[in-house]
């Protein structure tokens, strides 16, 4: 049961979860979302697994060679799988015969692309990055330009791939870029309309959640790091901005203080109970709160509308907003 035997099988045809058919042979690359060692009523050991990819999710079981196969992969790994689709309690599941941890070094030649195993932004991350980079270079304030470009250059890899959140808005790969891109486009219009400092507002937008590179783990299935659980992204973002500003000779203290206020207060639109720190005390901070609140809630609403399984024109009321949302017959825009 070598790696080569799984390789030779997978190279024939990769099957995404959405295309799996009952009683069919399956071979492909998936993400191990859950892994549990369990025992049958007869006391036999088996592996209970949940697999996912960019198209769906499915349960899976390993009944044979359990002690050997369980050492080959862990929860959170990308895996190369060969097996058969079965029906259990009216649901499809995969009975796995062979499974290995999948890495690009071993499996790239067979079509393995880890980014295809998780939901991703519909927008091209390279194009989003290019747009934001050009926007940063157009900043007139040299201190803000240097600070933002420095942090984005240092953390480019993570910023291009991480989600905006795990459960709320833009929860997919490259979601953070899509979130700040949406906010900056709106922010430029609002800063002009309300005669706000556009460089300061855009800097606040681009940096308000940069601490998520430390709050979230760098994995296909990110989770909260210890720093994220203990401190949270707002304070981590503030810390990163202050450290970067310290490296820039002559950074104006007043400008830094205003930028810090934007970052520390940006969640005030969601959490009015934080009546001291989170109250916006500048025009730019108020606009950032409003933009983050709006863009987050529209993203959440779009996801609810897309995922709702209720028949008819209205969603279930069991959602973030606590009420039925109108689906109608309207097509979602691209």
C-alpha cells in the first residue's frame, strides 16, 4: 500500500465531492476536516472522517488496516484518497481503501493544488493585491504610505490567502483581501463626500484587521491561535502598527495616535457596549466603523441567501439577523 499505488490511481481521474455518485470508485484529493478513532459495537477499531473540498463535504470511514492508515494523516491535512462511495442512512459516504497525507512535493505532478480544497474568493487574489498595491502607492502622506506598504510587503503571503473571519464574513480563502478591497472602494467615495482624510481612512481600512495574520493559524483550515484567543485581532493589529511606526524615522506622534484610534475602535459599530475605547472620536474612525459594519453584514446576508435550503421566496429565520430574508427570483450579481 505504497504512496506510488495511490499516486498511480489518482492520476487517472480526480473526482470532486460534488460529482461523487453512489457505488462509484473514487480517487482524489480532499481536506480532512475531522478525524476520530472509534470502535464498533463489536469493539473493532475504525476511523470516522469528514472530508471537504471546494465543492462540498462528505463523511468517510476506514474499516481495514486502521492502525497503519491512521498514522499517515491528521485532522487538517490534505489527503490523497482511494475508495468507494456507499450509502449510509440515506447519505453518501466514502469507504476508504487507501489514504495518505498529500503534499505538493509528492503530489503536484498528479494535479494536487491545495488551494482548490477549500472555498475561495470568486475574485482573483493577484488582481486584488495589484489594485491595493497601486492604491497604497497613490497615498500622499509619505509616513502612512511607508507604514502600510511595509506591513503589506512583510505579510503578503498570509494577506493574500487568509479569510476575513472563520464564521462571519468572507470566511473563505483570500476573503480578507476581498473585504478590504470592498471597503477601500466605498471608503474613497465616502472620504471625498464627507471631506475626510482619505489617506488616514484607507490606512485604517487596510490595517484594521492585519493582526489576523497572528490571530489565525496558517493552514488550509485556519483556527484561532493562542494569541488570537487571548488577545484578539484588534489589539494585535494595534501592536503591529505601533512596531512598524517605530521603525520609520520621524513618524508624527499625532498621526500615529489617530491611526491607532481607528484600529482600536473599528469594532465599535458591532459592540456599542465597549463605550470607552470603541466610541469613534474622529470622522475617519466613524466612517471605518460604518464601512466595516456594512460590508460585514452584507457578506453575511449574501452567504445566508446562497446557503438557505427553504422552499419559496423567504429564508428560514434561524440566521444571524433573526428574521426571514427575501430571496425572490432575483439573481445574485457577480
